[in-house]
C-alpha cells in the first residue's frame, strides 16, 4: 500500500490539496504514528508549522 507513514501523509496531502476550501484547513494528528502523517499532510497543504510544545506532540495545526 504505502512504503511508510511519510509516504502515506504526502499522498493524502497531495490528494487533499486538489480540493477547494472556503477557509484554511486544520490538520489534527493523534500521537503514536498519526503526527507523522498529519505533518506531511499539513506540509502538502501549505499550512504553517505549530508553535512548539505542548501542541506539536498532540497535533499539527494549520
């Protein structure tokens, strides 16, 4: 399916970036694997990085 979570996040982000959004999307990621995917999705969507701990370990916001 996917080589790793990084690839899965990039591909999901590329798919989501083709959609039109009325507002800036928000990407939330659950720890223990989901943050890796969420971070890649947020990068593909052009979201700013989170402000640092304690938020970064809980979610990537944009």
